[in-house]
């Protein structure tokens, strides 16, 4: 008997094993993890060798800390299968590098940070807490640092083996010397100023211009032009600071003292100082105010004044003025005198070269030595004279008046025209009348006067002292008038009126065109030019005669008319034939108006019409002319003539068939010519109502009878007839 069985034999491969790559690199003092990810499958056992520098020889990924280059091998076991792998760990000694010594700088300066050793670098910090950059070139050995305060800088250093380290250096920032030369200032020309710097051990000033010492903290300057001084201050840390100050040199004011250098005794002069802001004068005893620019000075002897002026910058200057005091002239106004009222006296002053009198009342010229005085009351004149030096002195003279002469010309009187009047004057020993032309004796007290109008007579009366007085007497002469000549429009009236002195009676003539011949204001209505005579009387019985000429203006309108029948009615042409100097206007019955000289109007047939021409002259006088008219019926105007035979043979006689129509009806009249068969041979539309025997295309027509129709205004009127053409 036989039986069978089977055996399955499974052959496993080597256990997959990864020791961590072929080569790993570490630097001295560092460790590295061995094995892969994973080193072998789960459930595998590990054995690493050499195991001296491993933290575990049976871990899948032990840490190795070799001190020399080492080949590490791992044996793996999983079930019945095994595996092996190895990794070489390269070892590099510790990186030796140095960030350099700590340094000190001054604020605002920079320093170079230098690293020795290594191949790659990274510096920090690059910015400060404010975000300001304080280091550049942060990836090279020689970085540049410029911190504003003391700062510890770190540098990360690595070499080509990948070994690295960190070092640091302290940069201490020292402050600059602390000082201030102060604000810019100004200085008066020729003054000096002490400058002051501080906070350092050494000083250097420039420019070396008008300065006492350029190496000390507080030199003196006495420059004469605007200058900016600079100082360099160095302290014990060798830190340097600078400052400057500008000194503006203010020029001295140009003080000028002016005024009259010569005055007269007892007068004053105004001194005037210019060029500064405030002033002080000396000596002060003869000045109105020694601290103003223009004091009044009244010295009694020769003197020299000194003024010191100070400008807005406090700079001062001085000037002087000498004043000489002159003696006054010896003036004489003459002796007191008495004159008649209204008369004059010549004054005469001596002792000077020019003169001035006060008051100036009634003086012919108050600026001469011998003016004429005509006072109206007792008066005292003061004369001031000026000598060749301009000095003034005064004297007085009294001019008294005699009692006035008392002239009386008598009472005012009324008189009739061309009547003599007795005058009577009194009050003196001599008389003179004006106007002398109207008196018979002008040098007596009681002459006869013959005034031709209201007139005032003046008499000059001289008394025993030779004093003169005047008086007037008024002679009122009755005079009246009827006004100026005038012109009125024909048919108008005018109001008469009496002007002049009051009157009581009136007599107008001719009385036929006067509303009331005894009234002072009648209505005048002349029909022709009239010269009115009016006698005017007053209560005293005086009669005065005057005339008034009244002319008549009568513009005459005239015009012509021409009537012509037309297509739409009767055509009337109006022509103005009035004087060309007259203004005019047309008014027509259809309501139209016109200002043209010639006007053409169209009125319907069988109607009445009118035209009025109104003319106006330069006085405003107006006259009208109206002409009425009427038109007949159209048939009344349509008297048509036409021949019944014509011979268009070119002999110049009866060559055309012509129809004559009245007026301007031809403008709307059509002529049509037919042959015996009713065919149209010729058409004439308006204006040209004649036929030369040819058809409408110019061909000659044969002899024989022809018919025509004449149509007016689109059939308003028509007529037909027969004519014969013979050649």
C-alpha cells in the first residue's frame, strides 16, 4: 500500500537592513542618530558595533558620539533570517573662531567687527529696538556696526565641514562732548563778543579771523563782517563734537543832525535828527525835550548841540550841529494918523529889507513897506520886518477915523416914462451924481433926472473935513410890455398877457380878433399875421404903449393819385406833393399807414376808398387832406381791342396779332390760339399778348382762319374770337 504527503518549504530572503546611508558627518562634541526610517521591519532584533560610543547597541536608531572617524555595522535578525549593513561616520575636530575684542566708539561713529576662523558668518543684531539699522555686511567676517548706544553683537560662525559656533563682541558707545554755543547773534560794528564752548579737553576754532585764541574754550571775537565761527571739541574718549554760531555785524546808524544853523535872538529852531530810533541831545538847558528826534531849541547865544542816536539793534552814532544867534533889526512903522472913513492912507515902514503887516484887513499889500490902508474903523497895525539875515522885529501905528460924512439923497420916487424928476441931496458942501448921463447938472444938490427905466441914482457928498459919503435914491419908472412877438398855427388862439410894472388899464387894438380889448390877458385869435398895439396905464395916470406881432403858420398838404386797373383790383398810386420841409404820414381807409413819399395801394373792384395825408411843420402845426375814391366793376374797365386779320409776311406792317387790355390786367391774362381742328398752336401766359403767326416751336403756320381764347385771372373773365392769317 502506498500513501503520499507534502511538505511546503518557504525560503525567506535576507532581512532588509538600513544602517542610515553610506556616510554621515559630525563635528567634535556632537552626536548623530544611526539607522534608517525604519532600519528594518517590525519585530527585528539589532546588534550594533562598535558599541563604545553608542548610547544603545540594540536600538533600531542609536545615537553615536564618536571622537574619531568610525565605521558602524548593524546585524539584524527576524525569525530565521538575518541582515547586515554599515554606515561610515566622518569626524571633524571642534571649530576654532573668535569675534574679536570689545571696542569703544563715539556716538555717530562706526566700527568694523572682525571674525577670525570659520568660513561662513551671520551677525546680529542688525537693527535696534527702534527699528533703525545699526549693522551692515552681516554675512561677512568684517561687518560694519554703528549703534547709537552700547550694544552686544553676536556672530554665528560655520566652516565647510558644517561645524559651527557663536561668539560675541561688545561695542561701547561713548557720548559726544555736550555743549552749545548758543543762538546766532548780532553785534554792532567795532564791538566785541566772548564765545564759550565746554565739555572737552581740546578746542579748535575756525576761521582764524579776528579771534583772540583758536585753542581755548572762551576766545574773544571782534569781527567787522558777518562771520560764522565753528569749534571742534574733543574729550578724553577722543569723541569729537562741533557747533557753530553766526555773528551778524550790524552797521552803525548814520546819525545826522540838521536844522537852522543861524537863528535870530528870541526865536527858536527845530533840530532834526535822523538815521536812528532813539536820540539823546546835549546840552539840554535850551531844548524843549532832549530825548526826541526833533526838539525845539531857543538858545540866547551861539551853541553846539550833540545828538547820540541808537537804532533798533542797539548800535549808536553821534553828530553835532552849531547854532549861531543873530541880533534883531530896528524897525519903525511911522507916526499915528487920522483919516476920513472910506479913504486911504499910505503906511511907510523902515529898518528892514522886507515887511509884513498885520492885521491884513483893508491893506493893498501886506508884504511891502508902504501899503495903502483903507480902514473902516480905528485900527492898530503891527509891521514885522526881516533884515538880510532873516531876523524879524515889529513896530505899531494907529490909524484913526474922522466922523463919517452924512449923505442924504432924498426919498425914492415913482415917475412916468419920459417924465423929468427933481432930485434933492443934503449933508455936505460938495455933490456929485451918478449916472451923470441921466441928470441935467451932476454937481449940484438938486438936479433934474430923466431915467428911461427903473434906476438908482447915487450922490457923493463931501463934508468940511474932506470926508465923503454916498447915498442912493430909487426912481421907479412905469414900464410895461405885451411880451415877445410870436407865431401860432392857423386856427389856433394865444393868450395875451401884460408884463412889467403893475397896471390898471389896458386897450388892445385891433379889437376885432381880441376876446376882451380892455383885459390884461385877453385871448387873441388872428386869422392873418397881425400887429397888436396895447396902451397900458397905472393908477398914477401913466400910459405906456407896446406892440405884439402874432404871425400865422399854415402848412398845406397836397398829393396826386393815379388809378390803374389790375388783376386783383384797382391800383391807386399816391404821391406826396407837399412842401418837403413838412413832416407827414398817410392814413388809408383799410387801416394802413405809411411815411413814404409814394405809396401804392390795391383796392377791390366796386369799393369805396380814401387816403388822408397829415402834415406837420416845425412849430407842430398840423393840417389834413383827405381824398375819397371808388372803383368800378371789372367789366367796366375791360374794354378790349383786337384785330380779326393780320399778315405776318415780314413787311413791318400788321405782322402781329396784338390784343390790348387796360391797365395792368395783362399781368394775369392768358392767350391761346387754335387751328380749325381745335389744336393748340400758340400759348402766351401773361404780359406778352401778341402772336406772330408761328406755332409754339417756331414753325410758320399756313393761311387760314384761327380761333383764340383770352382768359383773365384764372377764368374770372374770358373772351374768344376768330382771326384770319394772310401772308
